């Protein structure tokens, strides 16, 4: 390419519908008019069909393959194959909103004291005027990007950027058995690297299409949480107490649902509350089941290798 790009965008890919990846790449391509040079690296993680045709239809998009399962290893390979001083991570089903690249590059170049950033993540609704109950729920609860950054010290890898030198110093993302974005980000901030939230750098991602899909997403989170209680003193008791809290928690969330500016209308709020109650009860049930079966590893692997 002659000169090095200012930014390298890494996109892990696994069995994603071709139209989703195409929409992701189209949104990035549209941002070349902002005058910032960037490359895109799509890392396939074992799809039944490689997205070769989609990637080949865009300039400065490279497709590489990572056979090791997990979005973490896929992102690690993409980072290793890239050449920009700044690395950005986005998921294959996400659509970067106008100015995403400009906001990330401008913020990091203008704030040398900041080492990594997370942007906002919203739901790409089928019909914004009539969101489904799952879309309404996910708009409020599924992607609390500001909270991840400002309260918990990590950025979701569906919308994250980091200086290459910092990424190399912290080390690679973990494998399939880890919550790779949480653990990597918290490792970085524990090492003294500074993180910031950039609301102008926003992406939209599709909502789950069914309750089965939504619950499957939670399988992985609950399984990872369960891993941390095994072997701990009073671990089982603490887990059961947490289970009770989760089951009762919808009562305390009503005010948040009513006040949220992420959705509007009575119907959307009723739907969000109904979905919230259902998923919290499912999580509580799953927590009890894990105590009985101890099969958390199977839940993690199934999440990653599904269609």
C-alpha cells in the first residue's frame, strides 16, 4: 500500500450470513471519504464457507484464516497480520456509524495519555418504530458500553481501539475458555494503561432473533462466572445466593426500564420488562443446573462453534 495505514480494523468471522459481513464492510468503505487511511483484515475462524467473494469485492480488505477456535485467537491473528499504529476491533455483524474511524483515530491522536478506548454499541432494529421485546430489552441491557469502560475497566471488542504498542505490551487475547475482552481490558488497566469511552464512535449490532438465541448467549457468561466459584471457600453457597438475587432482580429494574432513553413508548417498555424477567429467570435456572451437572465447558464451546 506504499504508506502504512493510520488504523487497522480487525473483524473476526464465523459462519456469519454474507449480507451481515457485506453491510459491515460497506459501512467501513463509506468512511474512506473522511480522508483517514485504514486497512481491514477479516479473520475467518472455521466457517463452513469462507467469505472470500465478499472480502474480494472491497479494496484494502484481506481475508486470513485462524483454525484455533475462539474470537480471541482470531483477533490476535488479525492484529499480527496488520500494520497500522492503531488497532480497532469490530464484529462481523456490526455496522459502524458515520465517523466511527474518524472519531477513534482523532481521539487517540489527540489524547496521547489515553491508551485504549471503547465506543458506544446500539441495537440495529428491524423496525425502529416497533421494536420486538428482545430488541427493546437488548437496547437497554445487552451492550452497556459506557459502564464497561468507566466502571469495569474494559471495552467490548465489538467496538474497541488500542495503540499497537499497548496491545503488544499487554499480550494477546485469551482463548475460547475465557471472556477475552473483559480479561484483556482489565489486565491492561491493572497494568496502568488508561481507558476512555468515546460515544461518538458508535456501532449498531443486530438483536437476537429469538429467546433461544438470547439465552444461548447468556450460557457462555454464566458458565464463565461459574468457573470462578469452583474451589473457593463457600463457593456453592455464594453461587446459590447469587442465583436468588438474579431471580428476584427484575423487581428492582422496573425504574430503569421506565426511565431509559434507549427505547420509547409504553409497548416497548412492557416488552423490555417481560423479556428481562424471562431471561433473568432462565439465568437463575441455569445457575442451579450448573451446580448439578458441572458442564460449563460444554456451554462455552457450543456458543462459539454454532452457526
